[in-house]
C-alpha cells in the first residue's frame, strides 16, 4: 500500500512539474529581429531599442507573455519562424506575394516609402525613381523587402537589374562609400539615420513607392488574430502615435 501511495505522489509531482514547465514555456514570446534597421530596431548600451521594439514589448505585455528578443541576420529570420525557433518577427516587414505563401502578416502599424541612397560624388548619375534604374549596381540586403520588390519588378518588366546582395545594411553603406556599388534602395527612415552618420552620402525619397510595416508570424499562427487586436487597440488609444513622435519626431 505504501508503494502505491508513493507511486501516486511521485506521479502527481511529475504532472504538476510538467504543467509548471509548460506554463513557463508558454509565458515567453520568442521574437526574431535584426538590429540593422535603425530607428526601428538597433542596439544601444547592449540593449535592443527602437520603434519596433517598443511595439513588440507592449504586445507581449498585453498577451501576458515575457518578450525574448533574438537578434539575427534578416535572411535567417524566415527559417527561424518556419522551424518554430521563434513565434513572431518584427523589423518593419513588407507584405509580398512570395512571403504570403509561408507566413501570416499582421495589419499595418506604420507607413513608409522607399529611398535611393547615393554617393555625393556621383550626384549627376543618380536615377530619381525605381523605373529610372538601369545599369547601376544596386545594394540590397538579403531577405529584405527590397530584394522581393526587385524580384517582382524583374518578373513584371522582364528586366534584369545589377543587384549586389549583402548580409546587412551596414555592409551596403561601406560598399557605397568605397564606390563598390552605385546606389542602395532602402526605407526612408533607415536612410535618414545612415545619412546623418555619413556626410558623403545623400538620399532621394521615392514618393510613389509607399509601403507599410507589419509583424511576421508563421502561417496560421494562433497569435495572428491576437496581435491584430492589440495593434488595433494601440492605434485607437494613441499609443502608436506617441511612439511615432518618440522615434521619428512627428506623426507619419
């Protein structure tokens, strides 16, 4: 009889322990991001900061989950979601047909436009629109929305672009400064940050190429509807407006 009681007690302990472990695991929101995208995501004093980081931390709080931010190169974010290593990804993702096949997208939380960064020395040779780009060497980050954009343009226009791929935007900037490439295409807000730090560079905003930022999740994720509900509430209660003013100085 004692053995039976002991067995039941041990079994109960295991069940309770497993439940506690399960709850602890579920209480963590694993977030993949790339710190190469100021002012959306970057490192300051060994801490992840930025507009996107503030948003995802608030979302985690309202989900009653603890955010665990995992920094990685942009191209590795997608397989991390597919393999369930992370649950959500944030780095101002643009919705594309290619990405929609494998991922859920949240509703938009920020609107932006693309820009062309160039070296001041080559001012006279710079195209002022995507359509005007011809033989220029274009710096693009692997896995970025710009890479998807040019893939779609090549298919649509039956035109080949001279694209040079890089792992990070910082690598692109160095290549542009060294004249290894002619231009970089990236979001306007990213461009503004890099221009402030590099006086030899300037950018042109492409006003007719507006895009929006979204959070990325695995296809049919149970979190998608919850994230969208929270984003809606953040828009309604003015939180996103406050964060825009904090990181961009004015409402976008």
